[in-house]
């Protein structure tokens, strides 16, 4: 996703010093001006962009294949910033995974009922 790559590049360059509200803008509800959908199961575009952006940032900051891309000081600043916004991100991820698990569990039960029939 090009938008997620663009957002992650800007975040790596500016977060947390110059883009202090990165977490609010990416991981808040669409109704509050963010990307995160109020119902991530039915409308997952913003959720996918936010998660892809987070994936790219964490890869760039932690994976040894990408470490040469940014300096150690900058990488540490970004990781500290991500740790500071983790209380905002983790409940959203938990809610998303819980809803997805419910869908998968329901589909699994339906398949088992169909096989038993």
C-alpha cells in the first residue's frame, strides 16, 4: 500500500518530535479524523493502512535487514515514541483480533455442523 509506505516514511522522519500526534491521527476513529474505522470488520481500509504503516515502521526500526536505512539515534527515538503510544494501539488491536476470532470461530462451527449433517 503506497499510502501506508508514505505515512511510515513520514513517521520515521518526523515521529515523535515533529509529528507528536501520529498515534491520534492514525489510530483514532474516522469520526475523530483518524484512519481507524468504527467498525473494522465491515470497513477495513483505514485499519489496513494503519496496520501496514505500523508494520513498516517496526520493520525499519527492528529488522537487521532494514537497520541501515535509518540511524541508530533516529531508530531509538521512533521506538520510544511507539512505546509511548502503545496503550492507544494495543486495545484497538485486541478488539480487532477479538472480532476476527469471533468470525473465524463462527465459520468453524458452521463447517463442523455441515460436516455432521
